[in-house]
């Protein structure tokens, strides 16, 4: 019991927590990796949503452009400053311009979201590499401990203590 308390205290000092032989730091690292993956997925969804909105707005602007041309052809007036220019065509032009402004704003936001996505991917990669390095170090330490046990067993056998 005293040994486990000393081990827990020593673990706290180094940042490693042990409970029933399980490294709790590994659990927190796995939680961190899951969190980073979730953040990355959220940013991917956000980028995809922005791209879909831009595509929808572009489609709506193209539809409005066709409606404007059709209304101008129907009225026979192509000059928006003409006093008899169709009101619907003026409203459709205003709506199309609003959509184009929205597309430009979304495109700017999209570039920022893509940068954030790339940064998030890099951060996840760093955490995964750190985890992989630590796991490799832990495996090597465990293999070393196992080899020490095997060497001690071989030395006992060589002395004839174990037949």
C-alpha cells in the first residue's frame, strides 16, 4: 500500500498518474486526440457548408440573371434607367447583386475557414505523432524490463538454482 502511494506521489510530480497499472496520462492523451479529431471534423463540416452555400447562391444568381433577361425580352426594354423598365427586373437585379455580395463575403470567410482547417489538421498530426512517439518509448521500456527479467531468469538457470 505504501509503495502504491509513493508511486502515485512520484507520478504526480512527473505528470504521470498510475491507477491499477493503467497510465492515466494515456487516457487524457486519447481524450485530447479525440477532441482534436472532433474539432477537425467540425471545421471540415463548416468548410463544406460554406462551399454548399456559395454554390447555392451562385445557382440562385444565375437563375435571377435568366429571369432578368426573360423579363427584359418580354417588356422589350433593356435599359434599367428607362421609365418603363419592369419593376420585377429591377428587384431581381437588386437581389442578384445582394447574392453576389454574399458570395464574396462567404468566399472570404471560406478562405479563413480553410486556413483554420489546415491548422487544425496540423495540430492533430502533431498530437498523434507525440502519442506515437510516447507509445514507442513505452513499448521499448516495457521490452527492456521484460529483457531484464529474462536475463535474471537465465542467470538463475545458469547457476543451477532452477533445474
